[in-house]
C-alpha cells in the first residue's frame, strides 16, 4: 500500500514566495543585466494578477512623497520594504499613494527598477534631458510621455531615466523591484519650471509584511 503523497512545497507556497524564488533564480541564471530586467517583467505580471496579493495590499499604509521641489526642502519619500534579498541585494518595495499624490520628477541614479501597478489608476510621466549637464544645479527637461495606466501595467525604469508618477482620484498601489535598496545613494531631482537640478537620497524604507 503506497503512502499518500505529502503536499509539495510548490503547492504550499504563496505568490509572494514563488515570486521571490523566481527572481532569485533569474539573478543566478541570467548574468546579462539588461536581459535579466527584461525577463523579470513576466514574473511581476503573474504576481500582480493574483487576487490575494491585492487583498493583502489593502492593509498597507500610504507612503509620504516628500517635498516636490528644492524650495520645499526636497524631503525624502517613503516606500514599504516588503523584502530584501540577502544574496543578490535586490529589494521589493510597495508604494501606496493617497488620492491626488504626485512624486517629484526624479531619476534612480544607477539603480534598475521594475515598477508594476497593483491597484488603482495613475499617470506615469517620462522626461528627456535636453542640456549636457555641464552647468551645476541646472537641468533642462522635457516631458516625452504621459501614460494613463492601471492594474497590471509594468514599467521598466532603466538607470538614470527621468520620470514621475501621479495618482488620480483614488488610492494607487505599486509593487516595485529594485536592483539595490535605495536611500543610501544620491538620486537626481528636476524642476522643469525653474530648471533647477539637485540631488537627494531615495525613499526611506518602512518594513512591511509580505506573505
Ligand atoms: Fe521613481
């Protein structure tokens, strides 16, 4: 008489755990950084499509987005820290924006970022830099894209890309994978009106359960 098979680890794993395992595997298997971040998109899509992930995000607190301009002090924004990988260094962040919240126009310096919308609708803006960067504290930027996006949208933000996001009339939630934890290195900030450029540290990390 054969014993009843034990449930496999696979069937017991949550989407979050499966996603983390798959991203770890991708880091081990894909040495080409461009390829790695391109391939990660389909893994994040799967995570965003799981209703249990959206259900747990309903408990996540809103994140401050800090000051919008240098004049406002360039305060630091907040992200929820859902996971930090001990071997590969990548992190998974949650970003909950209250209705009518706008991020600053910024870049992420050298850090790779995969941004996925989990809940709510928002606008993703992209900018291009027009000057050569030789003048201190100065940058000319021009908006090149203004995309209305909703749940399931994946946006790959390559190093140094200039962008902003804005929530509409509802709360929006994003899950973000970053190559390394932000907050310890300087990132660019841009004000197209005054052409002011300055740098500030990335979001502070607020630990949050992700199961
Ligand atoms: Fe960003």
